[in-house]
């Protein structure tokens, strides 16, 4: 695979609302909380930051906090070393108990949502929202059998609480930021994902999904910290459009699903 490197560092306008005459802050393409190191300086106004940062809280702080702790990812607000992680269990003697665990003792379980292709790439009727096709569960901490033995556990349950398409919106936001880091803001003829990122529309399933059959493989990629991003162009049959697509995968050395985002169409005047 060819690698692509970041070309655009200082943007000088809000990449979401295109305002220039306002205070602009630095945007992390992959969130800082996932060890992302690609940044776009002067690229986000305060209004848009308030909207776009909201989509990251649910996946990162509610569903992936234990994973981030196990993998020693950074956190601005939390100190995982001192945190007590709670787990409700039923013990072998039948008693219910809430375990209070240190970072080194946790299972670090989380669930990853799996989807079909973004519906813009299928012949299905477009729909609002997104359909979850499956869920895969991964543990990033201590061994499950040893954990059960050590704490005399009969049963416990875990279910991630993904809500309001925040996770899918975060995928779209990362993909959009990555396109701009590599090709700048001029590369778009049309950007599909922007209204979803700004929470103005409820059609994220058109642009975000998975591609388990690997029909759409961008040719250029980059590993940024512990995450993988790939960017490319896809030309659907019977269309003169060139779609800008990004594949992304978190936690690079694991079997977690890879996500696909159709970010927009390529401006034909644009030279990569
Ligand atoms: Zn803005």
C-alpha cells in the first residue's frame, strides 16, 4: 500500500461552516482520546466545536473508556490510573456484587457496531438513520477465564450504549477531516457528510457503513498512531461521479471492524 502524508496543516477557516472572521481552534482528525496525532490548525469555530465534539463523547467516554484505559490512551479529563471501574456481577454463591476495579484488573470489554455498505453504494431505497447488521465484542484487558476464576463469578453482562448515531457521526467527522488534511478543502465538488456532522440531517446511513467483502479499497493509506486511515476515489459503474471514500479502523492490531465513509464527490478541476 502506498502511504499518504498530511499536506494541509493550517486551514484558516472553519472546515464545517467556512467562517473565517472568528476565533478558530485546532481540530484533531482522529480524536486526541484515541491517540490521534493528525491535527488541522485554525480549522474549527466555537459554534461548530460545540456541535461536533458532542458526537465524540458517547463513543469515547461511555463505550470505549475501559478500552482507552487498557491501551494507555491519553485523556484530558480523566486519570485512568486513579479511577475505579465498576462491574456488576452475580457470584457463584448467588449474591449480587458490584466489583470496583483498578485499570490493571479490568476486562476492557467493548462492542463494535457492524453495518452493510453505505446505502449510496447500493440499490436499496435510501433511508434515514443507519441499520446495525451485527455487533462484535472485544476485550482489551485481563484474560476472561482468569477474571471469572479470581472473582468467583457466575455471570455478568455487558452491553455498549451507542445512541443517537453519535458513533456514526464521529466516523463521518474523522473521514472528512482526513480528506482535508490530505487534499484540502478545494477537493470537493460536493461534500455529502457535512450536514450529518452538523446534525442538520438524519441520513448518516447513506454515507457511513462497512464493506466486509472489500469491494471498495482505497489505494493510499496511513497509520496514524494506533489507528489506520485510507483515502481514495471510487467510480461507481454507470456514473461519471468520482466518490471520495475513506476507510478507517481503530485499534490497528486487532480484528475490530473497518468502517467506510463516502465523504463526497471529487471536484474535477482538482489535482491531487
Ligand atoms: Zn464553524
